[in-house]
């Protein structure tokens, strides 16, 4: 699906090449330099034993949102470090994951992300996290 936003189209193409994102059916809903919004619809297979979103997926979503936000200003990046703080059980029919660049640089990009309920944009987040990402050299060919 093409939009009038080349950055959004680019990040959607990047996401489409990631098998993990495809398995999740993770949607890139918004992109501007330094900020992205991702959307994830609940599936029962995402649950941990108590029925809420598994922490492994929370970590992956935080990492992905930070990476896409950093990539929107620095090109191809990889995480060198990230951390996640789970604030409350993550239970929603649709999740909103917002990634933002805190500080960009040539050698490191600092980003943060929040995981919340899609239908409660200003509500208390389920989880927050941050990452340090490193720009990668362009591949030849």
C-alpha cells in the first residue's frame, strides 16, 4: 500500500522484509523523521500464562519501534543496547507502539518507545523502553 509519505512507504518495505514482523502482522501506521507509530492486533498466541502480552513480545516491540524511529533519521541501524520496563499487564485488542528519537548522532542514535492501548492514546502505558542504536554502513549491491 503506497502513501503520499515516502518515509512511511520505506519503513513499511523494511518491515515487510522482517519475518518476525510478518509473523506478528505488525503494521507501520505513521512515520516522520524521528517518530514512528506501529500497530499490533491481539492474537491469543501472544499471551503468556496469565493471558496478557508476553514480555518477550513487549521487548521485541520496543526494540522495533526504537529501531524504526532511529532508522527514519539515520538509515540502516542495529541495536547495541536496549532496556524495557513493564509497568502493568499489557492487555488490549490493539496495541500502539510509539518510537521516538531522543538524540541522533553519527555513531549512536538514542531512542525511546512506549507500548499502550491503541484506543487509549493518552492512557497509562503498559511498558516503556529505550535503545542505543548504531548506524550500519550501506551494503554494496
